């Protein structure tokens, strides 16, 4: 089935009529299609790399920030659909070459398996634009389709749940089905050796499970030194004053080494702060449980409520798993709750300096409503 069929190459044997019907930006484009695991087919045209891939199809509802989103390691192995119809209109800014710390966007490369959009803007315009989105995708080997009926696709994913899909470009062979949740993805997105950033009289170890670079920036901006280490690194022998466990992709239960190391950290009673996957890893380390969401939270406008103050915050999120608040052991309290579906968004201990949140307080391009959580961590570190 084809929820939205684009004009064929010929109509009633008249190539000229077909060319007239075909949108100008699609002329001379290579056709492609998305094939879902349930058999649905969505037709489009390629504007990225000419290769076919497979992965889990998910959707994100952000209206801006596609360079940051596409480089977020939490999207590794995913075929990403942007629900906002116009994508690519401001190109790709120079910031990909790195900020003051030498950190480009949210990671050093594109992370998505493929990109699906409704209307790709051929003509980008921005004072800081370095290249077009299509050029960037092609350079890094990421296929992309435009002309996709993203509204119909998103509705299908909301009703049936996230599912596996194949993006097939031109006459390319159909790749094997690939489920990114079937393996531990952290070795693919984490750094390979320890790195240091900033300076200060306190040091925070950042356990990189595929962390976004703005986490490092937020800590350095608060005057602490950052020791960034691989996902399975044991920091027990390091001279540190606090630990941050970052976001990352995949099923948290696959990261058994990180869970074990976190459990050991809690016995040292030093401040521990988890974000997104880090929240799930901390929860599993204390004996709580996690489960897969139907289609996940991927947006920049998720409302959460602080259960202690009843204040509401707008948050950026990107995850497909959640913590079961009913499984928290004694001494641990639910901290934040999602106001859309009631899922858990954070926990904290009644005595230990340990807490975590499911959303992104370091969100780039925003919102920054909860960036004060980094202030809380630094205050604990300085105590």
C-alpha cells in the first residue's frame, strides 16, 4: 500500500505530462521508498547518500534544530522522521567545525541511519550556513527521502508503535531488517579514550554513553574540570568529586557494565547525576525496572511536573524506554512526571546525593528551562 503516491515517470504514455506534474525540486531526482515491517510503503525522492539502509523508524516533532538532532547519538540506528514539514531551509552552520571547546554540534558526526521529510528546501539561506543539508547527508553517507507523507507516517507510528523499516534508494537491494535494540550500541557512540576539558578545583567524571556535547559545555561553564570517559570505564581510581552519566541509544538493559559500575559508585556517596539513558542506567543499578515505550518521546516541548514543588517545565526529550516508577526501592522517590502520559521523568534519593532525569537539561537548541539541574550538581560537588 502507498499512503501517498507521487507522480509516476510517465502518465498515459506521455513523459512531458509527467514532467509537468512532478515538483520542480524533484526533477532528475532518484526515486526512493520507505518500506515498513508491516508492509506499508511510502514513496519519495532521494536528497542524501545513494545507499539503502534499515533501522527503527521513529518521529520527532521539533520545529527547528535539525543539525543538533541529527548528530544526537541517541538516534543511532534510527530512521528519523521530522513531523515539521519544511526541513533544510537554513542549511548547515559553521558550528559543525567546533565551539570554543572544539566540540561540534552534539557529536562529531551524523548519527541517524536515514532521514525522512515532507518538503526538503533546495535553497537554504542563513548568515552562518556552510553547506546544504543534502550535501552534508551525502558527505557522511546518510540516505534521505523528501516527498514522504510524514503526517500519515506519524499517525501510523502513533497507532501501531515504532517499527522497523527499510529505506531503499533507486533500484538498490533491500537490506536485511536491523533492530538497533537487539545489541549494545554504546561502544558505537562512546569515546574510545579519556578526555579532559576545562579547569577548576573540582572534577566531574562524565561517563559517555553517547553523550551530547552540550553536557560538557554546561559543566565547563560552571567552573569545573570535566573528565570524559568511555561508557565502560571504571572511574573508582580517579580523583573526582562527582559523576555524570549521559544520554545514549538503545535498550538500557544491554549496558550491563555501566549498570555495574554505577552500582559501585553509589557506595562511595559522591554526587551522581544521570540524564536520559543515564537516568535508566541509574534506575537499573538501584534495582528498579525499565520498559519500552510505544513510540517514545522525541520533541522539544514535553511538559513535566516537579513532584516536590508542583512546578511545570518544558523539556526536550529523545528516548524510547522509560523507568517503571512503581519498581523504585525504598529511599528513592519519583521526582518528575510527564504530564502527557504520566510516565516517570526523574528520581532522587532521600539521603544520598544521587538523582537523574529522563529529559535533557542541556538541550540544544533548547529549551533551557531545566539547566539549573547542572547548578544543583555543581553545588553538591563543591560541598
